[in-house]
C-alpha cells in the first residue's frame, strides 16, 4: 500500500495526530488536505506534548510534509509552527500548495460575527476564520498562496476586496480593527517568510507517488463534521471525508490504496449540536477527566458519550474505510460496565442509519448493548503492555474491540492504549503490500 488516507469517523479529536505520527515512521510523505488551524493534532513523544494545527504530523519524524490546496492557511499560525520546530532543532521539509487559500483577519472577525448572528443555528466554531475563508473560496473572493507571495498582485487584490469585507463586517454590526495598510504590511511579511515553501505541491506529490513513495494523507476533523456528510449546519465548512484527500491534494482516486478510520473507544464533541450518546452523568465526568477531554485548539471541555455504532457504520460507508484505528481504550479501563450504542429509536421507531438533520439527530434515543469493562492499566505501564502485543491485553478489552469490529463490519488495524507513540499496538501494517 503506498497511499493511505487517515480520517476521523466521529466529531474530530479521535487521535489522528498520534496515529499519523506513528504511521509516519514508515511513510515518506505526510500531506494535509483539508481544514485549517481549527484542527488541533496532538503528538506525544517521550512524554513531551506537541500540538500541531497546520503542520502535518510527520514533522517530528523529519518526513517530507505537504500542505495541499484544500487547506486554508493562516500564515501567522504556520510560521509559529515552523519556528517552534526550529527551536526543537527540526527544520521542516515543507511544501505549501500555491493553490491553498489564505486566512485573513477579516475572516476571523466574520467568523465571530456570523456565529453571533446565527444564534441558535451556530456551530460553536473555533473562531479561526475557517468558515468565512471557505465561503470566500466558493464565492471566488479568496486569495491564495500564489497571490500572497506576489506583492503587486496581492496589493491589487486586497485594494479591491478590502471595502467589501469592511461592508460585510459592518452589516453584522461588527467592527474591523485593521487598516488596509496594516493588513498589507503584515501579510507581505508573511509572504516573504513563506515564499520559499510555496510551490506546485500537487506536481511534486504526484511525481513522488509515481516514483513509488509512501504517502500518508492526514485528515482533519471527523465525518460527523463534514460539510456534506456531517451534522449540517453544526459541522465545519469543507469536506473532510476520504474523497477530500483527492480534491484537497490533487491526487486521483485511483491512486489511493487504503483508508484508515480513526475512532475513539467512546465519542467526544467540542462545540454545539446533537450528540445522541452524550453522557451527562458521573461516567461522562470520569471519561472527560481520565481522557483529558479538553480541546487542543480552544481548550474547551469536550462533551463525551458512549461509542455510536450507527455513526461509525455511516463513516465506514462514506469513507470506504479499509480498517479502523481504535484509540483511548485505556480511558474506559476501570469502568465496571461499558456500553455501545447499536441503533437509535426515533419516535419509537428503530433505525441504524444516521438521520440527515440536527432536528432528527436530537430525537435519537440510543439503543445500548452492555459489555463487561476491563481493568485499568497501572499508571505508566501502558507502554510495557503494548510491547507484549495484542494478546496480552485484558480479555474484556479484546471482546470490546471484536464487538466494535463486528458491529461496524470493519477489521481493526491498530489499537491505542495511551497518548504516547509507543502506547500503540498494530494488528495490520497499513503499508504492507
Ligand atoms: P486529533 O485532533 O484527532 O489529532 O486528536 P487530538 O490530538 O485533538 O485529541 C486526542 C487527544 O487524545 C490528545 O490529547 C492525544 O494525546 C490523546 N490520545 C491519543 N490517543 C490516546 C490513547 O490511546 N489514550 C489516551 N489516554 N490518550 C490518547
Ligand atoms: P481536529 O482535526 C473537533 C468543530 C468546532 C465547531 C465546528 C465548526 O482536531 O479533529 P470551525 O471552526 O471548523 O468552523 O468549527 O467544528 N471542529 C472541531 N472539533 N476537532 C476538530 O479538528 C475540529 N475542527 C472544527 O468545534 O463545532
Ligand atoms: Mg484535535
């Protein structure tokens, strides 16, 4: 397998950062194809925690990194991540697509203003300007990396757009505290800093694939946040499902060999919107605390719930998932019983499909299957357990994994029992032929 796509099957934060870093050991290239710095991907190496928002998670492995055309780039955040890596003694081998769109301060202001205006319909966004930037892309008001690094073109386009953006912001009753001159000055400096990374990344990537290089496509968010397949309108503003790896990096579907779907052993959600299996009791509190469920990007407490099989089966179908990576199995350790939602009841009618609207999702009453829980791993011992391999795991944990696999009709490729790189067990090597 040479081209492997990693996607979230839930509401984001499934542990994509950890798993991408793990798989990156065997990959040549890691590519981001969707989202922007709404993503927060955590990698923990030797107890040290790194949070990446734009930089692909192969960075700590010294791999070739690509930010594809489907990503919206906040240059300030990307420069901060480059600098952070440099301080760690790593010079990232980064290529940025000249076709990737740029996030401007007015996008952040509009993000805030739109959310306020939407009221009940808001998504609880990360306020990073992601939605307004994708709106500009679709509306053809966007500026791309190729514009940012060409000073005259950039100035001309900003001159033209700035009044419109000011008007939009005023329309929402908001204020924009940037002058055109300030924006030009700040962004010209970013363009200078980034210009050497900007190129026809699509050409480089396709050449590498043709030369037999192993490529990991690092998804962002999760299937339930996808603009088409997620819980509209409370998801994000772009496609994040497997097909987006092709459109967001400029690679043909015929080149993709496998899709790995990330799922936590339970579910979590930052932001608003329906979460059918949400736990509002002390079990939920236990999971949130033990799983350190606080947003990597915004620090907001994440809502948590039991594993949702209808959503997982849906994600398997929409993404064509070849195998699952199940993370955070350690977090459920210590619970006497664990539950899996196998179906929903909507107005007393059972369904195993995810309904299209938030109104219907809100009405979903989960049907649970109860299973025996497993013992907690001793503090600091998960790595040791992982070294012994899958068979050494508690029987009840393996029964749980087998049940998830059976209910989702999908094999399990990887299990994760801690945030650290080594707290991982492989059941099937994704890059094996
Ligand atoms: P991403 O957005 O999908 O990359 O996920 P995040 O990094 O936002 O959130 C996942 C969190 O869970 C991070 O703090 C990870 O360090 C942590 N994590 C990942 N896998 C495991 C695991 O198996 N066990 C535990 N306890 N933590 C994990
Ligand atoms: P990673 O890649 C979890 C959520 C926000 C909000 C909605 C829209 O770390 O899994 P946006 O700022 O994109 O317009 O917000 O989507 N959201 C995420 N939740 N993980 C993420 O990324 C997310 N990116 C966006 O909380 O509900
Ligand atoms: Mg995250």
